[in-house]
């Protein structure tokens, strides 16, 4: 298989969309369009993951990702005080 996508690039594209959505220089029409795009991506990801196979290492990997997210939230909260 030749992987012709890049998860880091997809993430950068989504973050660019989120920045446009939150940019107060944009009007509500543009911001709402950006949010709709993010929802479309979310719905498609949910659909794809629902139909995907399960792997033996998946629960551990997901647990590690969730721990990382919690650390990021906690670090963000403590740095904003």
C-alpha cells in the first residue's frame, strides 16, 4: 500500500479551518461555513470509525491518547491561572 495522505497535514488543514472560524475579522457567514466543514469532517470520521475493524492494541492506544488529552487540559488550565 502506498499511503497518499498525511495525518499531520490533515490536522494542519483542520486547524486552519478552526482559526478562520474563530477569527473575529470574518463575518458570521464565513465562520458558520467553517464550522459546517468541521462538522462534515466529524460526521465522516464517526462513520468511518464505526465501520472499522478492531485491533488488539487499540484499547491501550486509545487510553494513552485520552491520558495525553487530560494532561494537555490540566496543563492549559494551570498555565492560564
